[in-house]
């Protein structure tokens, strides 16, 4: 049995069967490449689902981890260490926020943001304002897998096996301003938005929808909460995707790219929202530890020192242009979307999308498929044009081959869409 076969056999006996893994055993990474146990190199356009902003084995990240783990890995939140305040300073000044709470993951940050909204509404009620406890979330949203997060996540497959979820969550049709206005009332304590939906298929909300959400929330004291766990930290060419809209939410959440692969999440909020939280109301054992916070400081410094947001915009713009060219050539590509290095090409069938991901893997290029028909790319910010060319060439080849097999392609259509 090969090393991979042994591991697969053991995992199939030992692990909860939550993942349908690709049969590759990765051992290390360098820059934008992953290397498997046989030494084969893969171009990684998925970056550990957006996490590896600086790619693999970035020297500054390696150096910070080595230094910090000799000094201090963990002390709990009962004492001070060097890095929380420094990181909070960096984050607040770049996002227009005022206060921060650090967690370990995206879903924990989101849970905390939901708790903050409930507590804030309670504070306002205490001050004589009329405001309820409901959340308005968006169709096609994704906010994580813990109870509050999954309750505010659209996909029934993620929610329903665990019902009943958090009470008081209502979904608004994506980008439907009339539906948002109809469902908003002073029963609502927060409107929940991803400026660019990630798992939902790399869909940006319209300026109008975002602006109306801001206006409605402000009219009652409800919080506008922007989930930037996927789109944030410079991926779209700004620190937060909401900055492209010129709209400031009351609360935002970060995680994926925040600490270059070390688990870390953050809730950022205004002074007004933060009034609701007092000592002992919320907390975490691991969150905001010295190791993760030190690495996050390095990630931010490197992004700025090396102009990586500018690179994300430039290479991302080139990627979109190349995908647009491909869409003109191949009718199977029905839409191309994205901002910076958060990119998608939507295909006309789920079956084809699955096939393209598998064919790309055979050519040693990693992408994934989200929302059934959407090919998604979340590459490291150090990506270069030559890597884009490599991916576009492979996609062109695969789609050309698919078109040359008309019987199979015809059979794919229609059934997979609905
Ligand atoms: C990934 C993601 C989450 C959940 O983060 P985890 O670290 O997996 O818990 C929440 N919201 C968005 C937008 C995400 O992309």
C-alpha cells in the first residue's frame, strides 16, 4: 500500500466522514505551489480556501513563527502580551473600525458578531429604544458551521440536519431592495451582509442594496454587519470589500487570510456597538494568542511592504480579462465575476463544473467549484501573470476537449441546472 492508500484507509475508519477529499497527499509548499509526496508540483489557485494570502513557506511568516514560538505561544486572555494591541491598531486604522475582539476562526468571529448585535439591541431597549432581536440574512449567504453561523447561512443542506437553529433569522432575496425594505422593521437587531458572497458563488451585492441596508439599519439603531472573512484582508485590492462601496458597516469579521495560515479570527466594530460588551460577557481561551497575532502583524506588514494589494488588483484584473476572453470563445462559460484575487467563472452545468475541476487537478492546477456551477479561484496575493496564463491555457484546453465530445456535453445540459 502506498503512503496515501494507508492514510485513506485509516481516515475512512477513524474520522467523521465530513470531507470528500481529493486523493493527493501534500507534503510541503513553496510560494504559489504545493508539492505532493512524489515531488509533483501543483499550481494552487485556491490557497487553502483563501487562507494562504502570502503563499506557502513565506520567509517572513516562517521567521515570525520561529521567533515567536521560542518566546511565547499561548498565555490565555488573563494577561497581556505584545501583539493584540499592535494588531488591533493595524486593523482598526485600515478598516475604519474602533475596537477588536480576537477569536480562532471565522465562525467564532461571526458568532461573536451575532452576540454583539443581540447585546447591543438589549442595551438600546434599556435606553428606551424600540428594537427587537431578529436577524436579516441574505439568500446564498455563508457564515460558518457553528449554530448561530449556520442558522444565518442560506444553504438548507448545512442547516436543516441540525434544526432547530437560532430563532429569529429571516432571509432576504439576494440584491432585492424591495424584499429588504419589506422584511426590515424595528424587530430587526442586525442586517447581515457579505459585500461579495464567497461560497454563494463570488457574487457582489449591488451598491443600491448595500446603501439601503446601511440606511435602514441606521434608522433604528440596528447594526449593519459585514462578513469579510473571505473577501477581506486585501484580497479584493482593499482591506475590506465594503471599502469599494464607500459604505462603513458597524461590525465586520475577518479570519481566513488574517494570520497567513495560522488560525485567527477577529470581530471589528464601532465604539457605539462596543458599548454593549462588558468584562466577562464574551471570551475565548485560545483567541488572540501571541503566536497568531504576531504572524498577523507580519502578514499586514508584508502585504504593504511588497505592494501585494496592488498586485492582487493588477493580476486579478488580468485574470478577469483572460476569463472574459475565454467566455467569448466557450459558450459553456455563462458569467465571469470577481474583484482582485477573488474570482469566478460560472459554467452552464454543475456536471461540467465538476469535470473541469477534476481535469484541472489532472493538469496539477487547484481550483474549486462552489454554488454547483461556479469555478472559484482564491489564489495567494503573490500570484503572477505567468500563473494566470498557465491556468487559462489549461481551462481553454479542457473546454475545447469538452466541446469536441458533443454527445457527453449535450447529455450534461439541462438536468444539472435546476
Ligand atoms: C469561511 C467563511 C466563514 C467561516 O470561517 P471558518 O474559519 O471556516 O469558521 C464565514 N464567513 C465567510 C464569508 C467565509 O468565507
